[in-house]
């Protein structure tokens, strides 16, 4: 059943984009959602929504992760959505970009999982959903070295968690979107100079003929929260990009 009645869900990067749409979708499905983000202003747009409480949280800060989880947990579902896109090839990539991408795209997930998983194991029930991308072990995408390297690591992390805890009531899956409408996508399009040309090129990547919506990705996150017979998988949701 798709109902998340009485389930407690922690979402990172819930201030905007896919994380925000997912916090709303989890709440609509009946969950009690703790929506977190580093950006308090963005989070404030969720304040007062039924089923959602907001907490500022920088997932780069392990102590802050521990504090939020001990104050607001335990959780039945963890949606690790925080991530950053760097541009550039491997030769153009500063070490600092790769270090930061590993910290935010990978290690932050390790931090939240280490903090939330013990409570899930006590109840022998838990669903972890990690935000990857088709730009990962699924597909090479030009000009996205640090991003593709680290999102591939998210798929590895997902499979590692799934393998270790499959006999303990824990499922862990990854979501691999193609191009999805979001504030940071708008920033990337504007950064190209010719916005319309950049947008057309991003639309053209999807054989389905358009960019996805955050709500379409949120639907998959809600599904994976209750999909009782799947674990360790990387779910592409990409308008046919990887056909
Ligand atoms: P976005 O990039 O517009 O927003 C990212 C959010 O993350 C912001 O609210 C920001 O404040 C928050 N954030 C940044 N650093 C943080 C930190 N240290 N701690 C907590 N929160 C932090 O949103 P989006 O484009 O929907 O991306 C969300 C996720 O989806 C990312 O992991 C991204 O890589 C992934 N993704 C996005 C697309 C896309 O096309 N939009 C495609 C594939 C995967």
C-alpha cells in the first residue's frame, strides 16, 4: 500500500527542487515529515504545511546531523536529497571541487545513514532513498566529472547498505533522474549565456521531449518508501535519456 500513515520521514535539501516536492508528497501520503535544508529562507516556504515540520540542517556538519536526528527521530524513512553539480572535465576539475562534491554528495549521506540506521535496525524496519543521477555509474555525461564520479559513488553506497542490511528489514534504493526543473537547473541554464539555446539543448536530451518536474521525481521517492520487494537498485527516471 502507498500509505505512509504514521511513518516518520527525514528529508535533506527539502528547501527547494526535488527535496521540497518530496517533503510535500510524503506529507500528502500521510507521513510526518521533518524537512531540513541549510537554507532557512527556502525552508520557511514549507512552514505550516500539514504533516511537515522544518529544521535548518547543514548535512556537512556531523554534529548538527546527530543533534537533529536525536531531537526529531527516530525515522522510518530517510531521503538523502542534498547534492551539488560542478561543471568541467576531469582536467578542468579543481581538487577542491572533487573534495566538496564527495563531502556533500557522498559523505553527507554516510553521515545521515550512520545516524538514522541504528534506530531503523532496532525496529527492523526502514527505507533509505539516496539521490543519485543518471550521470553516475548509469551514464557518462560530458562536462560533469566531479558530479558523475560522486553520483556513481552514491549508487555504490546504496548497494553496500542494501547488501549489509537486507536481512534486517532495511531497504536502500537510489533515484537517478535525468534533467529536472529546479532552481539550480535554472542557474545552470543561465550560466551558459544563451538561456534559450541552453534550455533547448537540455530538453533535447530527453526523447520524451521535455524536462521532468520535481513532482514526478517525488512520486518515485514516495513509491520507494513503501516498495517492499526492492532494494539495492538504481531507478532511472529520465524521460528516456538512457533508453
Ligand atoms: P536544487 O539543486 O535546486 O536545490 C538543492 C538544495 O540543497 C537547496 O535547497 C540547498 O539549500 C540545499 N543544500 C545545499 N547544500 C546543503 C547542505 N550542506 N546541507 C543541506 N542542504 C543543502 O535542487 P534539485 O535540482 O532538485 O537537486 C536535488 C538533488 O537532486 C541533488 O542531489 C541533485 O544532484 C539531484 N538531481 C537533480 C537533477 C536536476 O536536473 N535538477 C537531476 C539529477 C539529480
